[in-house]
C-alpha cells in the first residue's frame, strides 16, 4: 500500500513538473511572438468577427484573431490557411460557435440537463458535443451559461441550470470538463467559455437585457460561485454580460474583470465581450461613442471584442493618444496567444475535412442524448398511476408538439438537423397502437378546428396523450414572456380531451417552467420535458411505456402564476414568514379589518407557496427516507458532517431517486436563505430494496460572505434535511462551534 502511494506521488510530481514545464514553455513562446508583433497585429488578435470567406483579406492582413459562426470544415481550413500561410506572423485563428447543448446530436436544453442532477451524464454530453464540433474545426464554444435564473419569464432560463448555485456549479463544471477533456492540445478539446459574467439572469421583470441591481454580497454568495468553480476546473475563457449591475455594464466593469477575476481568482484565460456588448455601452449611456466604448472595455480588462469592430477601428489611435497603454494591449494579447498555444493551434491548425460527417450522430452519441432526454424528463403528476401506459394499448396521440422535429431541438440548436430528430409520434409506434389526429399546427395556434375529430378518435383509444408546450422560438435569448400559461388553444385542447372520459396524459415539451397548474386539473398525468433534443421522441416513448422510469427533478420552482416571479426556494428569510395560515381572496369577509388577515408574506390570490418546489419530481415507484442521523450534533469548522440514512424503494419498479441534502443556517450576521442545497446523489433501488447511505458534508461548505464581506462559516445553529425535494422531510439540528 505504502509503495503504491509513493509511486503515485512520483507520478503526480512528474505530471506536475511536466505541466509546469509546458506552461513555462507556452509563456516563453507567447513572449517571443509578442516581441515580433506590431501594434496593429496585436490589435488584430483582439478582433473577433462573424465571418468566414468574407473576412479572408482581413485575416490575411492579420486583422482578425477569431471567427465565429462558420462550421463548414472546408471554409474553416480556407480561412485558417489565410491566417497561417498568408498573414505575416502566421498566427492561427480561433474558430468559435455557440455549441450549447450539442452540435449535430442535440441534447436536452441546459435547463433539461440540469433536471437530470447527473453531472457525469452532462459531462458525457459535453464531450460528445466537443467531438462533433471539433471534427468540423470548431475549437471554442460559448458555453456553459452559468447565469442563475430565478424568473421563468426570462427566456434564457432555457440555457442555464436554473435557480440554485450548488446545482449550477455541478452542471457548469461537468460541462467544462466535458468540452475541454483532459488535454487542451488534443484536437477534440473545445475551449469552454463561462458566461455571462455577471448577473445577466437577474434582469428586472425577467425581460432580457434589462438592468439588474445585485449587491456585492449577493454576487459573491449567489452569482459568482459557479464562475469561480468553473475557473478552478480549468475553464479557458469567460464572456462578459450585456447587462449592467448597479449601473456598471459588465464589459466596462474593471472591478469585476480585474479585481475579482484576475486578482482574486487568478484567472489566466481569455475574456471576450458578448456580441457587441462593448458597442452597446453607447446605448447604455455609459460611453460616448465606439472609441470611448473601446477604451472603457480594454481598460476594464476585456481581451477580445466580439462584433463591435471598435477595437480594430479605434485601439491604435487610443494608444497613440495615450488613452490606452500598450502594456494593457500586451496583457490582453498574451491571454489570447496563451489560449492558442494551449489548444495546440500552432502545431495543428487544420481539420481533416472528411471527419465531421463521420462522427456526427455516432450511435454512442445518440445513445447518450437519449439517456439525457430520459433522465431530464420530470414526472409532475400521476393520478392513480395512470403512467406508465400498458404496452400494446391503443393511444390517441395529438397536440402541436407530438411531431415537431425542429421545435423539440430547442433554442441554440444551430447545427442540429431536424431530419435526424426522432419525434414522439415516430417513436411511440414501437410500444403502442397509435391513432394520430393532428391538432394545433404549432403552440400558438388558436384554431380548434380538429378538436372534434380528436374527441371522436379518443373514443376508440384506451388513453389520450397530448403533446403541448412551446416552440423553440418562444424561449432562449431575447424571448421573454410576461404570461407563462400555455399559448394558443393548448389548454382548451387538454380540456377537450378531458371531456372524453379517457385517461389523459399531458406531455409538456417547453423551454421554461410554464404555469400549468390549471391544466393539471384537466388531466391525470403530466410528464415535463424541457426541449429534449434529437432523441427526445424515443426517450419520451420509453418513459410513457415504462421501459424507462422518470427520475428528473425540477431545477427551478414551478409557479402558480407568472405574477409570483421571481420565486426561488432558497430565498432569504423574511421577518413575517407565512406559516400556512393564508386567507385567500374568496375567504376575506366584507369590511375585514386592515390587519385581520394576519400580516404575513403571501399573495391574496395565489397564496404563499409555488405550485411545485425546486427539486420536485415523481417516479413510477415511491421512496421512503428513514433513520436519518448525524454522527455529531456539535461540530468544529474543520469537521465533516457525517450523514447516515436509509432509503427504501416502497413501490414495484426499479427506479432512481435523486437524494437531496439541504441546510439552513438559522442565525447569521446577515439574513440567510431559508434552505440551501448542499449535496445530491442519484441512487438506484430495486423494488422493496433498502440501502443504507452515507454522505460527508464538510462544515466548510456552510461558509458564505458575511456582514464583514468575509467568506466564513459563522458559528451557531443549523438544520439539515435529506429529502426528495426542497419542501419535504424533517430537519435535524446541529451546532457549529
Ligand atoms: C449571446 C451569447 C452568444 C453570442 C454569440 C449573444 O447574443 O448573448 O450568449 O454566445 O451571442 O453568438
């Protein structure tokens, strides 16, 4: 044993020494190259454009450091040849693309990936994306999006991991590892870009690009952690956000980009703006003109300009006028060149043009995408165990999302091809006798024309499965909504199906949490699938038939009504919490006294709680938690909280439960969240099986940024829950000394 450890130590030292030598070597190469560069060539490296062939002259002249949105390997090689063989110094281009949830094989949208609570699977998905995209020559993706999203009106909830910082960290790190792999210089390594730094998801009113007001403490406790964790995991690049935080647009915020990112976190990767976010500081009223915006951005710590053209047009003059120092430019260019050396682009600039088509949609890629779609679906309701449906039974399949190959790919599926998509309608035939009556051509369709035909057909079926939701265009960037009910006549369709008296199963395929509580009253079961991607149809068919069992959990709170937004489970404690004694509108007596309702924090119409809590999700079986104990009730800051419990599958099917661990810090120097997720694990149990489970939670994980803006564990009383969602279970008490 001892010998093995010693050998491992020598190996670790050797690996460490060679990594250090490699980075010294890279730093030296960066310096040597930098010495040879003219100011114009340096500024050229800082310029990113959305173009291929059209930019070939500028590339040959050393005026472009990176391109985006070109995915044809022939075109990529052609522009790369211009950079490597025609430009004076032969510096290769960095080719980038929004590969957000798959390249050709499309995985569930990120909020769906988060619903899996399965980081290993998410990492595998990101690896698949990297293999397919790098085979086309794309070596840099603008993912993961780490923006905490607490308001489902914001369309970009589709692209992130939801409302919880801990889940955000696990998913973000998994994606970074998957994209980048183990070796940056490997041709399948695709550099990750953590975005949008920072606070973009806190847009007021959930309206995209809107202003935000986030305190430094909230930034540090809620919005920063996933960025910091991903950087520690090796994320190579970072993107600034469009929004301002407390009046400062991120692209011009030197405190964020220099003090926090570089000095505190030691980031030595590259910082890119969001699309024209430098130029947009003019519209913000934060810069006079593009020249001013350029000066502000570069001085704030931006390395590369995406699509404002300000750097290429104005940086040289700014240096000549003394408004920008050449040292500042050099520092930015170092970050860009370091990335290019790390990715091995100088040694390996070209791509094998025949590779892309060979690796796209490989069987193992499709299998991973199907598994992700299975694990991402969340069972919200299953009255009388109507699901799974009996195999071989006759089902009526209807609704706008039943056969919508393009729509089920979701937002940011630029390179997914709908002809490769398996829709539910295509897949259900393997398990059921399917009657299909199309109703509503798309999710906004208001025409009830075919409803009667569907009602008639339902008479011949054992059950009805209605596929509703949102088309891809209704979520994602710039697609905010103020009303989150089902669009068009979809609720009417569900009600019409209810009137048939047959069991009604609703499958929602959407880009965000919708407010469907009223529809839940018109059906027996609801399976929620955030746009599930290429293999969504097979995944959903397997789930409906019981070949697979749902295990997904909600990564965001599901609201009763959009008016409750923003609503998140881990909100700070209020001074007047509602303890379930809410008097709702219809129960208020006439001329009730002003204070007679109790003066607690709730809505008179929707009450206090949401429809469904964060972490919620049913299965085709039931689970029971028991014998929860902590080994100590008084702990030191350096201890681990050793948690023991039993989990029993009390139903009749093998299934997987996502066990969740929550903590509450009862008294703090600042108001603390009512609960915080601190750990989770996926546990698979056979029918009737009980497993004794353990989890060691470091007390140091209870640290937060306190009143003195120090990251500490404050001594005091805590509570801990182990449960299947954020609203269940009984807490155990413990004390930290
Ligand atoms: C988005 C980014 C994206 C970029 C490049 C912007 O509009 O906000 O997330 O990476 O475009 O396409």
